[in-house]
C-alpha cells in the first residue's frame, strides 16, 4: 500500500502544479486586459481578481502585486508565450544570427520585430503612461529602454559582422537609429491610431531599416 500511495504523489503534485499555472495564467490575462482598457492606476487588484474569477489573496499567492503583473504580462507579450526563453533565444532569432547577408538580416529582423511590437504595443503604452506616477513602473520603463538598446546593439553587431552596415554610420549611431524603429509606440500609433494593417507596417519597417542601415 505505501508503494501505491507513493506512486500517486508525483501525479498529484503534477496536477497541483498545472492548476497553479492555469490560475497564474488567468490572473495575468485578466491583468493585461484591464491594464490596457482601464489604465494601470485605475486597475485594482480586486478588479483583477474578479475578472480572473479568483480571490484577492489568490492574485498575490498565484501571481503577485500589480508591478509584478505588469512586468510579467509585458515580458510574455514580447515573446508571445510564457516560456522562459528571451526573444534572442527563440529559433527565429537564432536563425537570423547565422545569416551573412545584410538585406536578409534586416528582413528577418523586421519580421521578428513587427510581431513583438504588435503583441506588446498596448502594454508599452500603459507602462509609458504610468511611469511618471509610480516608482515601480518607472523602474520597469527604464528596464524596457535598456532592453530595446541591447536589442539594437545585437542587430548592429550582426550587420558589422556581415560587413553590411552603411559606411555612413558607426555602430553607436546605427544602434540609435534602430532604437527609434524598435519603439512599440510607433506600432501603437500607425496601426492602433492610424489604421495601418500589420502587413503594411512590417513592409514599411523593413524598407525603412534597409534605407537607414545599409548602403
């Protein structure tokens, strides 16, 4: 009998872990939706709990407070799921790192970037609007800007390695240019406010990056 009980323990543990993951996912989804529709300050933990169908205490035990929810929702939106790999570690990014043609690098990067900013632009707007009033969100905003610059530096390094970067740009200025274009606020304006299609945005982004970065 003890052996049978012991054999069921991992199964029960697995069920509990899956239930906890499902609860955390529901809380994060509810938080992201409320943040983007109501704004960060106007969204309470109680509202998140109600939207997720859980108690207030469960929000904290299963996920975390509002700053954690906003950061985690943002991080997951960037990559499109809850797996721990960063965008640079994803297969499409790894494939891009093996390219040696500047135009191909830009085309793949534009596709990756368009997808990322499409997923995250609404939350990016939330973070930007709330960063002046909340120190935790201000810290997140600064971290996001560092991430954007780090991503730009990585693309410049690929172009330099491929001997494809325009002779009119040094690496630092090229990263400055990319940091302009990798701003999710551009997608938020052109697609969200001006009504561009996703395809039109990606095509424009690719052409703009080629024009700015390659000879």
